[in-house]
């Protein structure tokens, strides 16, 4: 699917957490991670977004949750997704201008309704 291109996938999986993020380039998974039950990235570049996610407060620095939040605090799933989208958007230089969303036509691509078995 990503031969000669880059593909970013954020599947919110609101009915079946955790949600996942995947970045593919030239036919290979560069980064894949799930959030909701910890952070364990995989792929050819597993640390690609780590600094951006740490800066956004999505994952703790040096894997210490107490450094990120107080003991009784936790990000809501909606806030966690918002921060991941913002960090990834800034890192990859993506934006969806409000006027284009409300008044324009956005580019679309039709993909299979089920992911490949290799996922």
C-alpha cells in the first residue's frame, strides 16, 4: 500500500481500544504503536515520534509515569488521541485548514474495509 509513498494511519478504535498509529514508507512499517495500555513502539524507526509524544505529554519521559502525571491523574482517551494527532501532524507537517474542511473538497482514497492479514 505504501510503495513509493508515505501512509499515516490512526485508528481510534473507540469500540475496541487500544487505538493504534502506524506510519508506512516505501512498503515498510516505519513506526507502529498502540496507546491505552502503555507505549511499546515497533517498526524500522520505533523512536521516530518519541520526542514529539513526550513533549506533548502523551508518553512519559524515560518511561516513568510519575514524571508525566500525578499518581491520581490520567489523560482521557479523547485527549490522548488529540495530542497524538497534534504531535504527528506537527512532526510530519500535516494540517487540515478549517476553511478547506468546511467549504472545500478533501482528497480521499478508498481502501479495503479490512486490513491485510499481515497487520
